[in-house]
């Protein structure tokens, strides 16, 4: 497989006949649409988690260090 830079790809696309460029544009649009639909389909609804929070002292203890502000860094 040949390796190409973005610039080389752009130049190759610019040299395409208009009909081929239009076909490529349509294919890319369809590809992006499918990709976006697939990424949305993988997200799950979090409504089932509403109201399920429970206090966890071990978790609170573990994250306590992250809640402290280092004054030397924050300036």
C-alpha cells in the first residue's frame, strides 16, 4: 500500500474529472453519515442510573487528594 500525504491526496482529488469528484464527495458524505449513526448507536441511555447514587467512603477517601488545590500551581 502506498503512503500518501494529505497534500498528495488533495492534488489527486483536484485532478479528478468533475463527475468522479462528485461521486467521491457523495461517497464521503454517505460514509460520514454511517459513521456518525454508528457512533450514536453505541451510546446508551443513562436514565436508569438516576437516583442510584450511594455514598462510598472508600471512594471519597481515594479522591480526596484530587480535591486539594496546590497554591503554587494555581497562580
